[in-house]
C-alpha cells in the first residue's frame, strides 16, 4: 500500500495517503484484484509457491452400480457415488486446480499410486477395483467409479486468501514471497485505470517486470539441479536399435 501511494503521489502530506487510503471502500477491491492478477501470472509461468500437497480425501465409497455409464465425482459440496451425494469428503474450498491425483484402498496402509489424467473424455468401462483415470470438469474431480472404498491424495494449486473488508492492512499478510513490488504496481494499475490515467500502462509494464523477476529466480533455482536425459544404448549392432527394434 505504501508503494502504491508513493507511485500515485498520494503521500505528499502523510504516509497513509489522502485518497488511496487503507480504509477507502475501493482499496480492498483493487488490492484483491491485484492479488488475483499476480497469482494467475505467476502460476501460468510455473511458479508453484501456492501449491498444497498431500491433501487426503477419504472415504470414497464404492460406485453405486456397475453400469459403464456411471461416473463418480468429488466436488466442493461433497462426494457423489454415481447416485447419491455425501457432504464428505469434499474438495478444499481454496482449490483452484488439481495438479496430481493418487489413490489407495481405504485402511490398507499401502502407498499411494498415481491416477493419470484422462487424455480426452473418460473411458466407458465396467467399474473395477481401482480408479483408472480422472478429469477436472464442472469444478469436480470426475472418474469412472470403482468397487472398493478408496482414499485420494491430491496436489493442487491454492487460491491466495482474499482480504476481507475491514481488515487492518498494516498487519495483513499476503503469502506471495517478495511480491510487494508486483502487488504495488498491480494496485496502481487498477487505481489509475479507474481514473483514466495513462499511468496505468507504465504501472502494468512495471508489474510485468516485477513478476518476471520472481519467475526468473524460480527458474534459476531449477537450473541448479543437474538433469540428464535418459540415454539410449545401441542394440544388435545398429544405431539405438533402430533396425533391430529393441532399445534399452
């Protein structure tokens, strides 16, 4: 907030500003828009600072029938076994998008095994003992049902909590590490837009640069990890076994 006020020259008399104050009705609206704008850009460019892992959904009871056309789903309002909906388990309310899904039989104590996302529509098949694939559709994780009671372990992108009206912004925390510049410039973008100021274009360019700096640091962290592609050995005296049909 201090950066935003400084940029729009609203700190000439006092640090709290005269227009873009912490308590102005529009301030929370602009600040929440700045949070959403920044998180979307960072997530779309591979920065997973808001990823929650190892969230367990249990129990997912057996599918209601063996009809290949029956699908089950877990949504924000609970779990549907293809016929009835139970209030639990349900997707966490801060979930934006599931990234990975794993499964195991409830009570087995076994390790979780990944359930792969569907490449297209879910396959039509008779329910078996395990889930075969999943897709996120209609704000729910949907699968062809299975005959066992199952646990799902999910990894998902979390929504940054919105700032509520009346919050003391001097003590509020927005969990985007080192994101003060990006959030400040995003705030100025919306504030300037509402006043028809050309400053919004410069503020948006500065916001983009601040976000890119955060993304670049994240990418450089990954570049410190030594990664080598899997090698292919020649087989049967040919190049990579191309003529003999084998590879290893």
